[in-house]
C-alpha cells in the first residue's frame, strides 16, 4: 500500500459521508483505514467549519453535507462543496449506508 493519499483525511471523510450519511465513525474509520479518533477529529472540524451538520437520531448520528458552502482554501474563484464532490465522482448515498 502507498504510504500517502491524494486527499486529506478531511476530504476523504467528507466524500465518504456524502456517500454514506448514516455511517458510524467506526465504519468510516474502517473504510478509510484510519483510527476512529482521526475520523472524529475530521468530522468535528467539518461540523465546526459548516461543511457538515450533525443530526442526532436516537443513539446514532446522521450527517448532512452542506453542498452550497464555499471551500475556504480553494484556488481560483469560490468553488463549493458540491463542486468538489462532483469533481470526485458519484456521491449518491449507498442503499446500505451505515450498515454493519
């Protein structure tokens, strides 16, 4: 396995959540091959920055990507989260989102 990736853990987490909004932090961590602590920190940062909204549903969280929010560090213009996700590929939620 290559020791580096093209996307940061924040970008990979955002993309995974866009595809699987009901996923648990544990599921995200396993799929991204990082620790739950890493995912938790990335999700917290994304929520704090306004890219995600966290909704509590019983004992679980559901995440809502804020597609209209501009990327704070993007060069050239004001691309949004939707522009980033579109560039990275299909972001339709999986039917088995969050299933474990």
